[in-house]
């Protein structure tokens, strides 16, 4: 495994900084409903920025640093990152949504620094195993206390497996790369919720 580039490390640090949003709720600084409103506002802001970048000629140096080549003519990963977290914040309760958010903001950067794969190919087994372990550790403290030992543990494992699957490969659909910034939170949260529904 090669050493990550400086640009890649910067992207991962910015990625991890998104943990500040759910942290506002975890620290009791905002209520869950308020956090949802904040995400909606943030989604509106990034939508305007993306419209300006894609169609209005907005060219900030930060885009060159933090976006990848395949994002130049498509909605960038940072916007998908906000959209996916906004969606789970509005659809799920905090014990399901927060783990999904943290799998994206913490699990994904760790996985990315360990190894990547070309678009359409699967990451290495070592990287997938690390992603699963990190995501399970992030989900368990939220899901198990609410749902009980066995059901909560299985739900946390299902969420971690969903996040690992979403992170492990970036499929291409109709020429568009399905970015894991978009897929990790909804896939993980849906897996947690479905498992809890089946078991409880």
C-alpha cells in the first residue's frame, strides 16, 4: 500500500471534520429536530455552490484540492456527503442516524487512508475488514443500549456491513459514479432499521 498523497490526507481530514454536526447533538448543544434543520440549511448552501461551480463558472482553488477528477463535471462528493446525512437526519431517529453519519465521517476516511480501488473494483479484504470493525464500534454504543444486546448487536453488525459494502466499491450506473459519500449513511441506516424491525 502506497503512502497517501497530501491532497488525499487533506480530503480525509475535511471529511472527518463533518463529525462536528452530529457532535452538536451528542453534546446536547442542539435538539435532534434542530440538527435536521441545520442539515437542510447546509444542503441548500452546497446546492447553490454546486450550481455555481458546474454552471456559473465558480472556480475556487479549494475545489482543485478537494475534488477528484471524475467529480469535475458531476455533483461533487462534498455535496453528496451533506445530502446523505441530511436524508438520514430527517428520516431516522438519532440512535440509527448518528451511527450512519459517523460511519461516513469517521469510518470512510480511515478506510480511504488504508487503501482505495479503481472505480468499479472492490477494495482489499484488509481494508474492508477494517471498515467493518470501525463501523461496528461506532454503531454499537448507540444501537445496543436502545434495542438490547442480541438485537442491537446484530443491527449494529448489519449497519456496519451495509456501510462496508457501500464503501467497498463505487459502481457506475449510466456513466455516473455512485459515490460512497451518498450511499454509506442511507445504506447503513436502512440496514440497522430493517434489522431492528425484524428482531424487535
